[in-house]
C-alpha cells in the first residue's frame, strides 16, 4: 500500500541519498558505471511491482529478487536473463504476503521473511519448499513485521523485525 511504500522510501532510500550527498560534499563521491539493467513494471516474468530483496547464489550464478507486491521470488542469471520464479499471494506453503529480504546459506537454501505472515519460509535453490519458522508475536521466535534477513558462515539465520525493533538469531537447524 502507499503508506508502506512511503515508509520504505523514508527508512531506506532517504538515508542512502543523504550519505551520497555527504560523500560528494566531502570529496568522497563514488563513481559507478552502469553496465546494464533489466525488468519492467508489471506482474509477468522479469516484471516487478516492488522489487525488494536481492541475493546472489555464487554456486549457481543466479540472482534472486523478492517482489513485495507480486508476492514472489524471481530468479535470473547474472546477465539478467529470466530463469524461473515461485510464489503466489497467500498464507500456505510457497505463498507470500509481502516478502522482504532474502538470504542464502552454504547449502544453497533460500530464506524469505514475510512481513505480513510473520514467518520465514525456506526453499531449495530451485524454489522447492523446505519449511518455515516463526509465528506472530513478541516472544522468542515471534515476529510482528520481519523484513531483513542474513545468514552467517555457520548458517545461523538473523532476522530483523520492524515492529519489535530487534534482531533474532536462529541456529542452522
């Protein structure tokens, strides 16, 4: 919804813009050259309504992108060629309700937190459902709006929550 988009702009985009301005004024401006881009507005293959999380699977040479409004994960090669996608709106297995960040562990398993389903689902590298963890709540293992996710070198999973203002660490199992 519009308020969520505005919140994302305020919380994520504006600090990055301010940092770039500060760097430029201090003579630390970074210069990047665009190599290529892909994607378009829409709901088809290689189309996005709100691309959010990105992660690269180095072993496969694939880029995964979560799309918050299309409720899916799209997968591309590193040249931007669409490979496949999975997900649909809902609360069941492989269904999403505002998927946010995305992370990959050493086995190639893909982790996706869902802001409105208050859980994290995980999949094989090709999108086959493996399981989920978390539930609605403020206690241990509970989420209100999980959005950020990271996996460390020991496959521990870290999930940040917008409402509870905390990060929870889960072991590899």
